[in-house]
C-alpha cells in the first residue's frame, strides 16, 4: 500500500470516528472518564509502556500510549526504541467496559540489532505502524480497571545499517533502506487508574 492510500484511509477513519462521536454523545450517566495506564507485562521486561485513555462518548474512547527501551539487550546488542501510538477505540457495551476494537497509526524510532548468530551490525532509523487492536477491559474497583489487549498491523521502516564495532555505515545504500512487515507488535495487561 502506498503513502496516498494510507492518508486516504486515515482521513476516512478519522471522519467516521468524528461523525459517530457526535451522534453517540451520552454524558448523563457519569463523566467521560480518563485513565492513566501502565503495562505490567512490558514492565517485567524493563520496557515501560504507559498510556492515557479518555472517553469521547458512550462507546468511543481515545488512547495515546508510548513504549520504550533505553538499553541494550543481554548480549550487549542495541535494543533501543520508542513507539508512540494514538488510537481510537470502540467498546461494544460501554466505554471502559467489556470488549473493544481500536484503530491506530503510530510513529517509531529505533536502534536495533537482529537476533541471529554472526550478526555484527545494527540498524538505526524510524518508521510508522498502521493497524488494529482487540481487547477487553474489566473494572476491578471504582478507580481501577484491567485492560488485556493484542494488536498488530503493518510496520514500515526507514533505516541505515552500521557495524557494531566501528560504527561505520555498512549497508551500501545512499539514503535509507526500507522494509515493511505485517506482524503483531502490541499487547499486554494494562493496569488503569481513573483520574476523573
């Protein structure tokens, strides 16, 4: 899929979300609500993943989250990245309750080494993702929810290859290498605290 097609899909999806958000406003039951979230699964891997989800209407929410790794892997190879993901979510029952689906486009930056023997290089660059998330959110108490989710889609990357030891560029490309994959890249168990 080319860039113009992505832009068209984004405009179409955001227009649909805006139209439905205007037609689905029901704030009489309680405030829209905003939750601060942290992913317990990625925290165990020393990769903080935090987010903020706020209600837009009775069944729609908007979440923005970020996950990062600031260090190298256990074998000393680069494993540094940042992914910032804005996402619109549709709940089938009511916002922050039950099953939901979401659509997102995210920005990424990375300095990574591929995990196989004999690799003496690393890649550094940026990219974007476009995909979907499915999940379920359950209330634990008046202030706490649990959010179990999995997501994926396409990741389009633009990067340069370097030698680990010397830091010299080794890929022989003038500007950027490009790659695109379809894969799962989001998931975990978010613990959510209601701010309002």
